């Protein structure tokens, strides 16, 4: 997505290990991306994203 849409200024993710790792934190810092996470164990914390991905 980044190659098509460009680098975002902000990212909001869940609290999965891929998004809480040192590597991901370093990536965000390197590219100047503000990273926030949703509320753990709360589906409403990511309601907009969850709604967009429903099947």
C-alpha cells in the first residue's frame, strides 16, 4: 500500500506483536510516522477498520 499511496503520517493498528515490536517502532521513527494502537481486547477500538473488512 505504501508504494501506491505513499508514506502515511499516522497509523493506527491493533496490539498484535508485529505492531509492537522494536523493528516496527524503528520503522515508524525512521519514516516519521505517528503510530497509535487500539484498545486491547476491544473490537470497538478498531470499529471503522473492522467494519470496512467485514465479509
